[in-house]
């Protein structure tokens, strides 16, 4: 019988301790060609306001698809901007296994991927984290990155100062101005809903690492040309980045490697390089996370 796995059930079993290594394995499998996955199909329901994404993938652990509603217009309401449902099948028999609420999985797998990459790309002396954005992804990234880094200081900036102050109070962080947040930071996360660059290359210290998880459309950006020109660029998928990422497309930046290549050790980053990981999110991440949840709930 096909199971429905609710957000409450997912919250009880899904942890970053288990999810981060699962995402690393999924990215390595993807870059090794062991996954069947097209670039997501995005239907524009309303320009710049409502989108429906269709994300299928087949891997050894399972196969399935995520349907994700990306509704920036929900930002001013009580409804999340990202809503998703994942359907999971047995890849050997084709049997439907489960339908899962995809909101928490999307939130956590995005942060877990950044944590897996950060662990490999950030320098040893990582002390300061800067969060640009104070929403769901900022909170998820803070929790996931604390699994792999021992930060002495966490700074947060938001376009709405009150939001940054509230986030700081909840998460033992310090609300600052935008440039102040970035200057001297070892790891920077850009998780905004903006469509124009918020991060300037002139502010980055040499050897810093950036996880860029916003700006998921070809005309939207979070990083300026100076960031892209000065950094070694890592992406989750070359094909997806060249079709979906405004930061990559509009800057003309050269992609150095996929995250799976870095995590497998087949590509190495020059010592002391400033790095950017442009994360768009892959279906393989959703299916791997869904399988992890399904097995835990079933057990």
C-alpha cells in the first residue's frame, strides 16, 4: 500500500547528521553518471510570481518526482513561498512506495548540500558565518553548517532590519548591515528572494566560500560580476546552471566543477581559492532524502 508521509513524521526522523552524508552520496552518483535526471521543467503560471516545477529522477535507491510550487508572491502572507510533494517509487519494480510532503525535505536537503560542499571547500580556520537573508533557508543553513563548522560569530542581514533582529535573537547571531556582514566572513550564504545582486566581490576576503541558494531563474541574480570573476565556481549540475542560473548565465563565468566531482575527489580546488557554490537544487537530492525518510518511517 502506498504510504502518505506527513511533515510531522518527516520532522521526527530527518536529521542533518544523516542527511548531509546522504546528499554527498547523491551528488557523487549524479556527477558519475549513475543517475537519470533531466533539468527540471518550470511552468510559468504568472510571470515573476507563480511557478510550477516538475523534477523527476531515477537512481539506485529509488525513483520518483517532485512537484514544487515556487510562489514568490506568497512572501507577504502566511503561506510558504515553496510548497512541494514528492512521489517515491521502487526503482526495481516500479511499485509506488510513498507520497511525501516535500516542504521540509526541500528546506533541509538544500542546506545539507551546502554543508557537504562547505566541509570540503571552506578553509580550516572557519570562524565567521554571514547569512544574507533571514528566512527559512537562512535558518536551515545555520543549523546544517553548524554540523560541519565551529563558528565563533554568526552575522545576519536582511532587507527588513526587524527580520534580521528577530532572527539574531532566536539563533544567537548578530544583525548587521550588508557590507559589514560580509567583510571578513569565512563562509557566506546568500538566501534571498532578490532579483539583483546583493553580494559584491569587493567585500569578499581571499579564500572565503559562498553558498548561493537564491536566484533560481535565468534572469535573477544574487552575486555581482566581481564575485563570479574572482571565484572558483562550483555548481550542482553544469547543465542546469547553464539553463537556470542568472548568476552563471549573465556573468559569463566559467564553471570549474560540479559538487559531485569535488566530493568524489576527482577535481580539486587550488589551495586558498575563493569559492562559490551555486546551488539550484536537484531531483536526485529530493529522491535520496525521500528514500531516507521512507526507510526510517518504515523501520
